[in-house]
C-alpha cells in the first residue's frame, strides 16, 4: 500500500512537459494537415489536441477528445506542430 502511495507522489511531482520523439516525415505530414485545417476550418472548429498520422500512407485526422490509435498510427500533439513551425 505504501509503495502505491509513494509511486503516486512521484508521478504527481513530475513536470508537465513531455519530450516527444517523432519521425520528421510524420511531423511534416501533420504540419501539412494542420495548415489545411487552419486555412479552411479554423474559425468554425475548436483547436484540436493533435493529429493522428497513418504511417503507411501519411494520411491523418484531427483529434479533439479521446485518443485511440490504430497500430499503424502515430500521434503528433499540437505543441510539437506549433513548436516546429518556428524552427
């Protein structure tokens, strides 16, 4: 019982930032999909959490709530897409 409580305290103390390691091709595909979204629908739809990219054909879909990925999909969070726009 004490181990679980100690583990929970360790998890709660971890910083909010998480480092992501994503293939640059996947990030590029996510950026293209996000640009299309921003140019076409940004005023009508809320900001997504990120984009799920299919690694087989580089298609993607915007994720707004629950994150459920298929085995061939990778998730690219919006923070990574926005960060890579400036670098």
